[in-house]
C-alpha cells in the first residue's frame, strides 16, 4: 500500500489528499529556503519520524 506524502492524509471516501496542517510544516521549512539536509536534521532533532517510522535523510525530506 502506498502512503500519501508527508504532510498529507488520504481521504478514502473521496480518494483525495487532505493537508495535515501539523505535518505540513515541512513545506514551510522548504519554502523558507532550507535545503533537504537541513530539513532532515531539524526533523530528526524534533524526533519527527517519517510515515514509515524511520529517521529522516536528505533523500526522504
């Protein structure tokens, strides 16, 4: 089963993506000019796990 992107949840009834406001902050970090490695490091420092429960890497951010 594919998971929706971090920051989104799947609305199974309508088969659409809904923004998860709490997790969507990752996009604010990107829009503020931070690179993928800095975003991954910040999420790890905050103990935020990926949807699969892993730590963040540059490739996952």
